[in-house]
C-alpha cells in the first residue's frame, strides 16, 4: 500500500472547490477590505488565492480581529475550550453580520 499524503490541503477536494460560475480569480476589492480591531470576521477560504490561506479546519469559523500584521490580520478563534490565533489575509475573510 502507498502511504497516505499528509499535506496541508489533504482531504479538501470539495471544500476547496469553487462552483462552476465562480471559477477564476476573485474580485480585487476583496484584497482591499479593512477590519477594525475587535471586529468579528468569518473565515471563508478562497481556493484561487493560495497566499495567506489558513488551515482548512478554520474554514467557516468566526473569529475576532486582534491586530493587523503586515497585510494580514491576526484572529482569535475559539475551538472547543481553546483559543487559537491564526494569521489570515483579507481575501479569505468576510465581515460577520
């Protein structure tokens, strides 16, 4: 048997897939989104942009913006009883309603 791959994007065949009408690069305005410290943001990974992607386990989660770090944002995300901090670029974030 062949050893199973342990890459970062393993088991993401359908999670990291765009719908047929949405294929290609995303609008450039997503890169220029700004978030304030303390604001809630949803992690919604854009598979067409590889840079600044968080791990797949954070896809669909909501976090609080702690600070800006370069072009990226540092988010606090609660997973069970633990608080995780992730660094995400704005292309993979949406403002929470």
